[in-house]
């Protein structure tokens, strides 16, 4: 991939982050921290990797994406809007009565959503089913599932991981947004995941670890996953909660489920746009 192509993806990731700030501030609600940490992952998936057709969301040969950490809905909505599933101006309806942009994603109300999520721990099981269905139907689509690291403290994740390994589901890639925090504090303090990589390996997974904010590293990790045969792949992507906004990175727990104030919104957008002032 050329430097210009990487730069273009970086610019898209910045645009998605700006959407996250604007829409959660408009709603005075939402989950900006975990959305910003996942922005580069979502960008690579929707603007480089996934085979999808925004004008034909039910295309049978599309790759599937399950966003298991459903509370980070704003970053997925931002990607869908920029990809052309719906107008970007609709993003400002987040969490409003009658809007399809619910606080947790709803597959019945918005095109491009493969599964309703929000109750943590369930996405990987659904992704297993989609991948096995593709195998039975002799389709070559790939299934991706984005997990939160706090979510990996849920028991169902490991039941699903055991199934993936046992069934050798090699058309499945899980990506962990490893931002080191969950709603109650640091992952390490609440319930450690370590040895994280060894746990996945023990369940029969190919494991890749990478910088979750490096477009180049994410693309290389996904390439490795798609070339791996006979076992599923998990990409442990090291990320920073609130990535891109200095005061959110410094206080990640304050922005797990709370948006910036109006004054902070201005600062956040200035930082993301790399400008000194902005009129909202």
C-alpha cells in the first residue's frame, strides 16, 4: 500500500472521529471513548478490507462484520454514513426518539447492520454461525467480529472461542479493541486477561498482535488472518481509549459513557481538525 493510500485512510479515520464527537455531543449521550479507540480498526475494515455494497446491503456475497461491542455504535454509524449507507447529516439524530441510530446498534432499523448488539459477549457466537453458514453454502465471504477487551471478561466469549477453534473456522477473524479499560476501571485491576495471547492460542486460534492505531499494521494483520488456513485468527489491537483527543486520552474513564461538554467539544474538534479555533 502506498503512502498516499495510507494517508487517505488516516484522513477518513480522523473524519469518523469528528463525527463521533459531534453526534455524541448533539445527543448529550453515548460512548465516545471506546468509539475513538476503534476508529482506525473500523476505517481499515470499511474503507480497505470489507467487500460490501452500500447501495445493496443485502448482497449475498458480502463480507460480514459483527460489532460485538455494541455500545461503541457511534463509530460504526460514522463509517456507514461515510461509506454511503445513509446521509451523514442523519448522524445528528443519534439517540433521538424515532431515529434508527439507537444507543446500541439495531439490525432491524438500519441497513448494513449484521447483528443487534449491546449485551456484551454475544457477537462472537453469532459470527461463528455466519462463518459456518458461509462454509455450508460454499461462499468465500469472510466474517469479522470486533470485541472489546472488557467484553473478553464475559464467559460466552470463551465458549464461542472454543467452538471457533474446534470447528477450525478459518473464514473468521476476531479483532480485540484492546484499550485497557472497561466501565469499572482498568482491565488489569478489575479482572486481568493475561496471559491474553496464550488463552486464544490454547483454544486453537492464530494470534496476531499489532498497534491498533497504525493503518499499515492493521492491514498487515488482516492480510495474515485471511491467509491463515485451518484455524480462526484473533488480532489483538493495542489501542488508546479516547484516541485523538488529548483530554479524553488523559481521563479515559470519564468518557466511557459520557460525551464532552460543549466547551470540550470545541477543543476536541480543533485537535482532530488540527486547527486553532472552530465555530460550532
